[in-house]
C-alpha cells in the first residue's frame, strides 16, 4: 500500500466515523472497508469484497456543479452532477464541462461524448448528439441516436443512421458517411458474409472481385468466384449484373419427361398481358402472365402468388423445343413435297416435249 493511499484510507475512515457519529447520519453498510458520506448522502464506499460505489447528486450540470478536473491529462473521472463517466487520456478540452453530456460515457484516447446519453470509445471518436454511439478510430456520430463504428465512419448529422467503416489497407482512408436519415452504410472492402447456421455453411455473402487480393484473398463466396451477391444455395448475382439460378443436377431429383406439345397447349390457355405493379408508377409496364394463371396451367412453383424464373424459363424452353420439332418436321415434309413437285414438273416437261415432237412430224 502506497503512502498516498494509506493517507486517503485513513482520512476516509475518519470521515466515515465522524459522519456515523453525527446526528441523523446515514448508517454505515456493515461490510464496508471504507465509506465516505456528507450531509447524509453516501459519496464513496469500498466493500470488504472489493466492490466499490461512487455516489453523488445529479442536477443536470446546473448551478452548484463542480467538475473535479478539466483540461488535458490521464484520469478516471466520475461527474455525479451530470451522471457522466470518463476514463483514459485527453490532450485538450474533450473532457471539460462543456463537452460532457448528461448520462454520457467516454473511454479511451481523446474521445468526446458531448451528447446526452451518448457513448464514445476508442481513439479520437466523438458522440456529439443525444443517444449517439461512436466506437473505434476517428469515428463521429453527429446524428441523434446514430451509430458510427470501425474506422473513419461519420453519421453526417443523419438521425438514426448506422455507419461502419473498414480499415483494410491499414492506412488513412476517406471517411464513409451516411447520406440519408435512418440509413445504414457499410464500407467492407473484402466483402461481408451473413451465416444462418452455427456450422457456417449456409447464408449470403456480398463481395465481388477483391480490391486488394493480397489482403482480402481470392474473394470466393460459397464457391462462386467474383459474385457480387452469392448464396449457399448456389444462386448468385454476377459481377456483370446477371442473376444466376442454382441448376446443378446434383441438387435435383424426381425427374419427369415433359411433352412439348402439351406445354404449348397449356401455354395457349394463359393470358399474356401488359400490366403495372401497384407500387410502381403507371408508366412502368411489364409483360407476362399472373402467378395464378401460371400455377393453374402448369402446377409449378411453391405457391400461386409467385413465379420462379427457372419455371418460366423452363416453360419457354420446352415450348421452343416443341416448336423446333414442328419446324423440323415441317421442313422435312416441305422438302419431300418440293422433291415430288420437281419430279412431277420434270415428267410434265417430258410429256410436253413428246407431244410437241409428235405434232411437228409430217404424215
């Protein structure tokens, strides 16, 4: 025990004894090793099991407030008049009274929580609005109830926004900012994976070609190279902008042969119309069947309110095959008719030639 702490402990015990002896003083907690109170209010207590409590009276930083320290320095600060807590180091005025929000917390290096109920942690991070949260390096939460995490994230005074910035290269990067109220913005240079099982074998990944392969690796997502959005089911959005459905034969079973002519017959029963979605402007038009008509005609898909693109493609391909078969058959028949017609023409020409020859011979 250092000399300074011994003096403090002795002073604390003396003050506690005087407070306990004073008329109307609050009774000391039995398991306290050190207890300090004033005017009947507990200010500080250390229990014999090592637990500690700092008390005080909250007044919102109004008259009578007296912050224990301001300016630069290394310290742990409990400011009861604002029910605020600080711990770490600051090189300026980050922890001065004017920069401390009511019920706020700031822990780290040069962090500031000036908003009420705000939290700032890390290095040079700022939570400057009510209920804002800034954790990491050089992050700023200036929107009410906004969150800035990671590296150089800035909520840009957009309330309710969430911004996360990465630090892939390890160097200084431009800050990533929210652009709209209630917007979530992520900068993830090596992509993002969302797993939906504990075994980490199902989910969705957002990525594409890595901007820095030496740092990010090959950027393969569920076995699909260069996909912007990939799923564990095998479907993905390519970096070129096309959605690709899973169609691996190893994922399929219960195969049945399909009659192309039957597909065409069923297809004739489906109204193919132009229409607009109710949520779109009237000028945005689409072409195709309704899910109910499609389901009634083919019985495909999981329900009657949606059409899987693989099913629509399958119907179209089956119809094309049927039409191709008809076209091939018709072409063969046409070729046979043309050959027969050519033979008949040749025969007719021979007959006409013979007739001309017989009429031109003298008696």
